[in-house]
């Protein structure tokens, strides 16, 4: 399916530029749904758009709960608040989980690229103990020098690609998610990006439109 | 059921104090699940704890989608990131939606208190046009002077109470949520607050324990 640069993407790039002096401007909150049916929410780091697409890249550890969440229900909503410009972006989409076992060689290359694009320090965390498990006290942390800078992705390294353009119906393995598959049909028409500017008190919703195999985005000014 | 001050609450109060010079330190992201089964995520403002309880107060407009979400599935997860101290709190719980139609007079009093605790400027927004609906251009905005400071809550004003101590099984009106009721049982044992400090690289999970009708919280140091 053909895709064009979304109008909200330029707005987001402008906000990133305007807030680039703040380290935390590249952090946002990612909401998923756990296998227990509960909402989950955590801060993650924006790792850029994939090439020229609208796909948002996130690096994560495959041993974290969010992977379990996304394997059960591969949809997420980003809430990205820029503290200096008072702007909020809400972006929902399907999430592709790309770990070392992915059968697609192109996706494995994307994962490898994401690995080498990240700093040696951030790569080190994937060699550490299992996140969320009880801490065994002062474990010897692997020194940065012990990481071969030319070594490929650690087993636990996982690339997430949130695609606001696409909502893929996943394979449903149990009755719970099977029933959700019927509910989800509604969402195909509602996928959108919501932009709110608290300084200008302006809000715009960008709604995805698919016609003739081509994706386009309509924008509408709505009440904040 | 008896409740005690949770140990994570003191940690959170300390963080609020340490970050109080930043206006956005009272903002956090609230994740819910929409009636379409999709995760939703938005920034809201912390309005304090309710009295001496562990309940977190949020004011909102009853015309926003989050009310529809919570009426279908009254659970949420807060992700609260403090940009200066590099601390994250993830807090999940049941959410009580208290609007003007609530039959409980004590809850209506809580709603009224929340209304008068908010500034005249923030009260005004509840008299504005329906959030999320198409903007009809330059509508005359209601002047602050037109709001009677002694007038009670506007019809659209709604108090949310997120209670990390409690997970109430709601009344299930359709098969989708009915099935979720079975899944949810697991969650009763897993309700927790997750604290992460990126400066000290320390992570603590606080797990709720119920024994003899009394709630207590266990803390455990886990791998970040």
C-alpha cells in the first residue's frame, strides 16, 4: 500500500526541533494492553522515524512485559508531551515486534541498524540481568570496555516499529482476543493522531483515509 | 477494608516536592482501554491525594473519550515521569468516575470540593464547547468574569479517583467485558506500583497484599 508523509509528522518534527535543548523531549509514554486485559503505560525513548516512513522506532528489551503485551495485542498509543512548548501528540498504531528470531531478513537488518545506531552505553543494558526480576544485590556490572563495538545485536535487543498508517489484524490464538477481533473493525475508520497545543489552545485531529490502496490524512480543527 | 499509607506514596510525595519548581511535574499520562479494545493515552493533571488516602484525584470533562473508556472498563495505569530527577512511577488501579449524576451524596461532596479547589480559569473550560468536536471557528469564549465564583460544579465537571488499593469487578453488560472478568482475576494478585530511578539506576516494585481485610504493601528491589 502506498504511503505519503503524514501532515502530523511535520508538526511533530517541528516540535522535536523546538524542544531539542531538552533531553527528555525525546521521551514519550507508550500505552499497551496486558494479557490480563489491563492497561499498561511506561516511558520509552524515540529512536527516530524509519527512513522516510511514518513508522516510529523504539528500542526495548525483549524480556520486558511490553513484549508480552504486544505479542498478545499488537496495538499501542503514544502520548508525547513537550514540556516547553506545551504541545501533546497522541499517536496510535499497530506495533511490529522485531527480535532476533524474526524470519524476515529485511526486518533483521533494520534491527541490526537500530542496534548500531544506539550508543555503546545503551547497548550494554541488554547484557544486564533480566529487567523486573528481583535484584541480587551488587552484581558486577559488565564494563563498557567488555562490549565489542562491532558485535551485532544482543539476544535481548528488540526493535519496535509503531506504524500509525497500518492496523494489521493479528492471528487470534484464544477466544478473548478472537472476540476483540470483531470489536477492532470499528477502529479501522478511527485511527488518528491528536495534536493539542496548550499555549495557543488549538487542537487538530488527523484522520487516516484509505482510498485506491493509498493512505492519506485529513486534518480537522476540533475543540480543545 | 482498612488501608494504610502506602510506602510508594511517600516516595511520590518526595519526588513532587523535589520537582515542584517545574509546572509540568504535576502532569502525568493516564492509559485506559477504549470500548473498541484499543489502548488510549493522554496527559492529565494531578489534583492531589484524596484526604489521607492513597487515591489519586484527576479532574476531567465528562464529554471526553476517557469517560466512555472508564465506563466500559474502569481500570487505568498512570505513568509519571519526573524530568528533573529522572524518576518514573507506574501506578495502576481502579478508577471511580464521579459526575453530577452520582447517587452517592458523599461522592457528590468530593466532586464539589474538587470543583472549588480548582482555579476559576480551569473551571471555565467546562462551560466551553464539546471537547473533540469540530471547532466552529472563533466562538465567543466565556469571559472569566461571567463565572460566578460561588456557583457549584458545571454539568460537564467530573472527578476521577484512581485507587491503587482497590480493584473492583464491575458489572459486565456484554460478552466482551464478561470474558475479561475471568481474565482479571489474575490481576488481583499483581496490582503494583513500579518505581524507577534513572539516576541511581534503582528500581523498586511495591506489591499490594491483602490479609485479614487489611491492605499492606511489600517492596522489592528489582533489576531496572
